[in-house]
C-alpha cells in the first residue's frame, strides 16, 4: 500500500472522515489507514468499534447535522468515506454540502432515505409501477398529491391491491414492517403505528436481488448482482446470496434499469447498494442507497466474487489514483448466514466442513456455541450475530446442496 505520508494540497497528511462508526465501518477505516490517510470517525456511542480503530475518534450525535458540521469544520477532512449507515446518510450529505467536499449531497441522501420521496421520483418517470402512499396518522397521500383522510376513507375508498406492505417511511432495517393480506389486516396495523411516518405500498411479486455498484461522473457501474435466498413472508429476511454472472439475462435487465433509476434520482459520486425485484413486468427497485452494502457483502463477498474491492477502489478514486469498478470476471459463489433453528449438537470447524462435505469454503466465521438454542429467524438482528460462510462452486444447485449439508452438521 501507500505510506502513511500521503499528502494533501497544502502538504499535510490527508484525512478521511467516517460518519457512523459501528463495527461495519472497521473495514473502510483500516483501508483508509493502509492508504496513508488519517481516519477521523464520529459516532454517538463511545464504545463504537470504529471509534476504537480511528486515528481521530469523536463521540458525537450524528443525527445532529449542525453539530456534526461544526466538528468536521474543525477536523478539516479531505473527503467523507461512506460505510453501511441508515437514516443519517443525510448527515453525510449535509457535511459535504457545508464543507464543499466531494461525494453525495444532502439532496441525494434525502431521496435515498425517504421511502415515499424515493417512490414518487421513480413513479413520475415510469420506473416504479405500484401504488404507494405516505402515511401519517389517519392521513394518506398518493404519488399525485391526492390525500385520503380518516379511517373510513383510507380503508374503504383509497385504491390498493393486496398483499401490501407497511413500513417506516425513514430507514428502519427490518423494524416495524407489516405484511398485509387484506383491508382488515391493514386497519389493525394502521391503528398500531399511528405515531410515526410510514409508507404503504403494494407488494410486487418476483425474485429478489441485491446490487453492489458505483456511480462516478454520472455513470453507473454494476460491480455485482446477488440473487437473494429469503425466509418466507412476512419476514422475508435474506439468509443467503448467490452471485449472478454478467452473461445472465437478468444482469443486463437490472443494470439497464439501475442506470435509469440513478439518473432519475440524480445519484452521483458514490458507492451504492440496492434491493431489486425481477417481476413479470421487469425490474422493480425496492430501495437504493448511496452507500455500500452491509452484512459482509461489500467488504468480503463482493471482492471474493469479482476481484473488485469497492471501498478500496473508491479510496483510490478520491486520492487521484487509478481505479476500477468493472469486474474482469464474476465467480459463482454463495454467502450464507446460519439460519438453523433448534438446539445445536456440535459446532464444526472450517476444516471439518471441507472434509465432511467436500465444499470449497472461501470464508468461515461462526459465533454459535454447542448446546445453544437457536430461535426462528425474524429479522437481521436475529441472524447476523451467528456468523456466515462463503462457498465457491460450479452451480447454484451444488452450492445450495452443500449449504444444507453444512447446516446439518450443527444439528445432528
């Protein structure tokens, strides 16, 4: 790598700011340091893992944009590096605007974090074909500004096809999501969530995919397309991802649709991830955010599959070095999380797994204990702490078979 003496325009060592210093920021912080950058990290949790690793740790409430701007005016970073973060992506945009730094603006961040604004922008351009309403209490607004008021009007008059989904308007992860089978379920859910902004939208059927990409100079590049393996409704939590090869028809369809979505939303100068459904009518973007994917995807699975390390390439871009986001090849691989349920009989090691199943295990991280009782998977919090494994193989069928064999080793 580059020495720790990477210089800025006035001769000082260059600084990169990281806003939101959870454990998922560690990879980017270490990459920045390896390239000679001073890493300044901000988080409201004084025990955040990223603060412990940073060169300049600052305990600060990142939901407070004005204070975050004041802190970073003092620190004077050369740019901000995005890490997996939710609603307060807007703070990153506000900092870039206020300090004149490269990267996403607050306007870009707002359209990523406000699900109703996101829908309206895409719907207006014909890129999202489903009804969606902004909900606050007993008032609902549709994409064209039509307002429905009161329990009776919302439940009896407002057009909606079921099944539908009710979820917080602003970032939530898997929190507060309600799958609605009919108007009776909708009424019960709306009574339960009347205290904060929500969106209510029709469900779109089809296979789900994840996207890792970058937008540089207004041009979208797809680094990796991942097909999801989800739990059944209502949770639909991703428990695994298969890499999709570029010669696959769905790669071309999703890439073309993402190019249009990125231009419509005016997203630029960033890494991004998105969730996409391939429906009978074509790709449908569920969510898109101007930051890298979490859950050991952008920092592990994507580099293993593609040879492209998004965090490293973005740092190189910001340092004026050569960079590349287009993969030379994509390998057939699978990342899977431990979604078993029941009492754990034994915990195999990586070598045991390879010997007993014949699997090519490219990565292994397991935090499960012998005798532990594993509950059902309902959301990311109930799953991600258990660990994961990455397999390489010739086909999805082979990878899925080996996955089941591996999980069986724990439960025998």
